[in-house]
């Protein structure tokens, strides 16, 4: 499969334009939803905005919008939940970077939240973003009460334990400095990174009231995409520079993290990425909708450089 830069010009332009439009609309809505930097307590809200508007790719909300649009839903009904996902993702990054977790000083090309402010403020900023995410969905009057309850359940499951991101982070920490099996490694990745990506895909389908079989296919697609995202993340930690990543490379190896390159080596990891890439495309074949953008997102993730 060709890289995005090697795709036919119209195809590459479509995806680039779509992602740029998503980021612009998400950023505008986040600016509206989040407290201003001058709202008390000012330091916490400054820390929130420092982290949220640090230049992230907005991949998870863009995926939600892509799925929703695949099922012909207008962005107006998708944006709040998309922003809630980005709030949760940013909270997870703030907490992951803490000295008690991954102890990172650099995120998205600038100092992490606890370095720019302090550790206590970073913890509070992450806590606040998580609660603001659920508040955003709960108060979204463009959706039905039952729809909001379904979305809150999805977000809670994907974020917490035993099936979500927190469980994945806990298992990732527990796996440091010891050998893990291929099954355990995939489970860590499925929870730590994949759960929120699956959630993004499923939320787009749920808001659009997709049928049961379509939601199942989207779930499978999201699971393959989430695993692909983490495999390529593992590869980039080995092969990319700090300028490419906007964060410190090589930390997985130094922290003795469980990773695909660590378990299989680079060549086999690249083969695994290609296999999962194919599986994601196969999942899309079960969705009888215009899935062009969803397919291009799979290709983009396989060949991403940051």
C-alpha cells in the first residue's frame, strides 16, 4: 500500500483536507467548551489549555467524525462527543507523562504539563478534563437522553477498568522489566491504546444509529486500527527523532516497556503492521457504505511518521 504522499493527488488531498477540517472544527468547539484561562482556578485552566491546544493531531475525534459521516450524520450531532474524546485523550497524556508514570519532559514538541506548571496542577488538570468530558456528553441536547447514556457508557468502558485505557496502563506498568508473551503484549496494546480508538469508531456509529451488524463491523475495524496505531507507535519510538515525534524517542527501550520491536524485532514488527493493516481493510468490506475516508485513515496510520 502506498504512503499518503504517494497516493493519487486527489486521494491524498481528500484525506489531508478532511483531517485539516476536522482539526479546525474540533479546536473551535474545544475552545468554546473549555473554561477560559482566566477562569478560577486560573492555574488549572491554564494547564488544561496548555495541554489541549499543544498541537495534537486530533486523530480520535477525526475518526469519530469520519465514521459518523460514513453513516450520513451531520457534524453538528458529532462534535461534542468528538471533543469529549479529545479531552479524555489529553487527560491520559497529562497523567502518562507524570514522574510516577512515564516521567516525560516533552510532549508535542514542548514541555509536558507537569514541567510547565507543576505535578499537582498537572494531576488536577487531567482530573478536570476527564470530568469535563462526561459533562460535555451528558449536557449535549442535540442528542436524545438514551443516546447520551449509551455514549457515556461507551466512554466509561473505554477509559477505565477492567476493559479500558486505565487497565491497559496498569498492565503496561506491571509488564516493565520482564518478558511478556505475544498474547499479553497484544492485550496491553488493545486496552492502553486500542480501547479509546474503538470507542471513537463506535461512538460515531452509535450517534448515527447504525444497525447492529454495522456497529459490529465498525468495532472490528476500530480494534484493528487501534492495534495498528500502537504497533506503528512502537516502531516510531525506535526509528524516529524527537523532532519527528514531538516527544522523547527511545523511552520504551530505556524503560524496558513491552513493545512489538522489543518482542519481535523491527522486521517482524513491520510485517505485523502490514498484516493488521490488511485486516482493517477487510473489516471495512462488511460495511456497505462509502468507506473511502475510513480506508485512507488505515493507510495513513500504517505510513505515519509522527
